[in-house]
C-alpha cells in the first residue's frame, strides 16, 4: 500500500453504482461499464495500490471504445492526473495492468450490441450497460498473466 503518513483520504475503497458511472461519464454505456469492471478486477485481484500500478488501454482510440479509459480510471485508481494510464491505439481491445515485474492482461469477451438502426437504440445501449454491470467477471472478460 502506498505510504502517506498521517493521510486519512488515501486509497479509499468504493464500489461505484451505475448512477456514479453515468454522472462521471455523462451517460451510461457498455464501454465505461466494461472499463470499470476491468479496473475494479485489477485493483481487487492484481494490485490494490494505484500508485504502484500502471494501466494501458488498447482500443481504436475514439468513442465509444475509448470510453473504456474512464471506467478503468474509476475502477483501478490509475488516472490521467497520476500519469499511470495510457491509451494505445489498436485494432483489438484489451487492458494491461503492470505492477513491478508482474502483468495481467484483461481481454473482453464479445459484446452483442443492438443494431444501430434499432428503434430506441440508445435505450437499448443503456440496458446493455446495466446488464453488463451485473454480469460476472468471467462473462465479461478473460484474465491472462504475463
């Protein structure tokens, strides 16, 4: 754990609600939820100190895929301000978390999006995000260590 003597507001644990994610991001979508869940997994099972972990989000670099970054920040504690998160433009989506000489790579499972021309498309996207928020980690992504 990052040692900051005398500080009480250091590395606090918090589970963020759907409403919290939407308030931070501006709306609720599948990629912020996926990023949040990946970041939360990394913090819980890989490294619980966001001062000793770096995140690298691989995606196409534009919304909606880049919305993963907002979720990873909230879930893992790796932030743009601490400069321990970055985006790598890629044709594939994955999140790499590194701490010391350890690394875990989280790769999402395919997401079944509604057709773009579907009636109430954005309502269906939001419902998909809610569904993903409530899914088990193993149904959202695979974890591999390098």
